[in-house]
C-alpha cells in the first residue's frame, strides 16, 4: 500500500498534519516539521479521515523523523539535483510503501 492511499500528499497543503522539506541541502531533505511557513516549498502530509483509525499523524511524523535520520532518501537514490540545492519528488513520497 502506498502512502497516498492513506494520506493527502501535496505541495502548499494548508491543513497538513505536518510538512517535509522537499528542497534544500541533502541533509535537510525529508525532514519533517510542523511549521507551515513556505508551504509551497514543502510537501504537506495529511492523514485522510478514513485512515485515522489505523494511522496516527503523530506517529507518522516520527516515522518521517526516522527516515530522515537514517538517510533513507539519500541511500535509496531519491535525491535529485546537481547543485547544492537538492530536491525530493512528490511522486517518490506518494509511492512510499506503508504496511
């Protein structure tokens, strides 16, 4: 099952449960934050109402903290860009396997 089956995943999602950095240094990519400022440069993640019985948004936040600290995005080849400014693609986040 993909993350997009359980969550809305989009740029500039005003009512997101949390956001992850989609642009920046390689180390900051995928790092979760609850700060909605500059949401157009962050991927918003909101657990769908029908999925809240099986997936807690706070737990998912910590899952993304783990993915970031273990450098999941970098070791999986999901970081793009040839300069100091690196990017995550929204499709890669949507296609993240859960469960």
